[in-house]
């Protein structure tokens, strides 16, 4: 992998542009499979998995927030018992 290609790939990884990073690593892997290329491909997989996990966590947090709002609203709408 040439220095220019390595810089482009590292920038793509840093920017979380995994499609470009994967394409560059696969291109380099066809020419010469090295540990750094295989490590880069693994970083792409890990980055994508982390992105999915973050999205699921955000979705779960949003659902929890909505549920809490609904329960508070239902509790506030319930009539108070007369004592």
C-alpha cells in the first residue's frame, strides 16, 4: 500500500467512511496482503459494528424516553382519589 493510499485510507477510517476505507484496503489486499491491510479491514468491521451498536443504543434510549413521557402523562391525567 503506497503512502498516498495509506493516508486516504486512514482519513476515511477517521471520518468513519467505512465504504471507502474497505474499498482501499481490499484494493491493497489484492496487490499484497500484509498485516496492516488485514488489520485495516478488521478496523472497518469493528467500526461498522460500533456504528450499529450506537444506533441501537440511541434507539433504545429514545424508546425509553418516550415510554417515560407516556407514563408520566398517563399518571398526570389520572383523576386524584377523593379522600
